[in-house]
C-alpha cells in the first residue's frame, strides 16, 4: 500500500486574480537556473518574501489563482522554493495543469481564503481533498484530484511519471 500524500505547513495567503507575473516577474525570465530564479519570487509584493517562505509551506489564494501568461516558471519557482502545495478558491487552467505537470500539488477549495489567515498551519490530505486548519480545527473539503493526477504528483511530475511507466514496461 502506498503512503498517503499529506502536506502540512504554514499559510502564505494571497487574494483573487494573482497573476503569474506577480509570482515571477517577466523581467527575470532570462534566468534559466531555477535555484537563482527563486529569489525573485513575489519580488514586486515583497522583495524578501521568498527568503521567508519555508519547506512545506502552503500558498493559499482566492479566485483565478495563476492567471495571466502560461509561463511554467510560476509553479516551478514555487516548487523550487519548497512550497508543499497551493490551495485556492479556483485556478487559471494553465497554471493548474503546469503545476500538476511539474509535480506541485494544487487543490481547489471554495471558501478557503476566508477560512485561513497568514501564519496558520494547514494539513492537506491530497487523495481525499481534505484540508484541516490545525489552528482552528476547521475541516474544509477541497476538490478531490483524480487518481491519475495524484500519480503524476507522487512521481514528481509528468516527465517523471512517464519515465516510470516506461521502465515498468521493460
């Protein structure tokens, strides 16, 4: 039996319509090394925010999270920073899919932005779509991801999942 996919971390909360250009400004996209690019994550909101975020932390957003351009660098810098998951009221479709393709867990959860505050601790049970606020005890129900998307996340992204399947066939 496989180990359950659980993410537990500190909340970093953002509002509606968080654009990919806010996550990683386009002027830095000439940098191709993800480890160097991450220092510019959320640069225009707070130049030091990427240094404050920690391994396993959870980004919480409002409606239409990740709107704007289809740049995959936005979910990539979040994953490289060590963000454990992104939970939002709703996602721009291309951000959602880019996140899955890169192995960054994303969960839609209506009402999440009104139910949590910066600094609170969340636990997310990905296979169930269950989100627990460890500070208040509130339990919220997010959209449960289908098994094939869970498999992609578990593998670390679409390329890793495909490589794994190819090795199994040999």
